[in-house]
C-alpha cells in the first residue's frame, strides 16, 4: 500500500512539484493526496490544483497569535485525509512541540544548507559570507528544535568563486528537487526511520 502524503507549503512550491512529479511514477511508494497552505495566495496551490491534487488553506492570520488552534485545524485536516506522512516544503510557520510530537517520525522538512551548518533563514548568503567551499541541502525528520532532527538525505555542490546568493540558491534548489523525492521514497518504504 502506498503511503498517503500531505505536503505543507507557504509559497511557490517547487519542491512540492518535484514530489508530485516523482509520485507519478508507478513504483513510487507514496502518493500525494493533499496540499495544505497557510497562505491563501501561495502560488503552489494553483500548481497542485492543476495536477488534480486536493488543496486546503488554513490561513494562520485568522487565528491571530493562537498557534494551538491553528495547529489543531491543521491536524484535523491531515487526519480527515488519513495522512501517513507529512512533507514540509517551504512551509514558513514554526510548529509547536505539541504538533511536532503528534507527527513524530512521520514529518519531513527540507532545508537549504548542509545541516548542522546554517540552521534558520538566509542560508545562501551566510554560506557565502562564511567562505565555505561546499553548500547544499538536507532532508530531515522534524523535531521540536529547529532544523535539528535526524538526517534522511543530504547532498552538496561546490561553491564557485563568482557565486552570488541567487546563483548559489538556484544550484542548491536543483539539488533539493533531487533529494526530497529520494528521501520520501526511503521513508515511505520504511528503509529510513527517525
Ligand atoms: C526551499 O529552498 C526549501 O529548502 C526551503 O524553502 C524553499 C522553498 O521553496 N525550506 P519551494 O517553495 O519549494 O520552491
């Protein structure tokens, strides 16, 4: 039985698209059955819709500062769709330990750096500033501490002398589109556990 996967987004959804494309392969062990955005204007929603995948918007601003009620609504949506695995893909909300623990071992995130280096935002600029020779992307199981969970997949590119934040980000994004489908495959097959 294929694992039922929900993808959570906030923006353009290029990683979401890579996962949707990968899951179209016949022998892929997961199917994308739901895309949820916390923003009604996320471009990824249209992309998901045109691939025929059900979408939902749970707009965080409607909940003000009440993270718990927002997350309860999210949790309800996931359970209604009988979701086995959650993939965060550019989902720009910090999740509380309550939600993270509910989905412990069943929720992945992708981060544009070679974790544990450069947790948090603006990773490409920080990598250039630090003068690293390699930079990359990581897929990991989400734990309450930010960008700190067990690593499922990681890959890197060389940092070039004339790289700007934009050129580096573009090369890393290409990597992301390769490693996220690979990581989800491994987790859905039970080959990798948290
Ligand atoms: C990616 O760089 C991802 O690593 C980070 O947010 C970005 C999302 O891009 N978490 P997209 O929406 O998947 O195109």
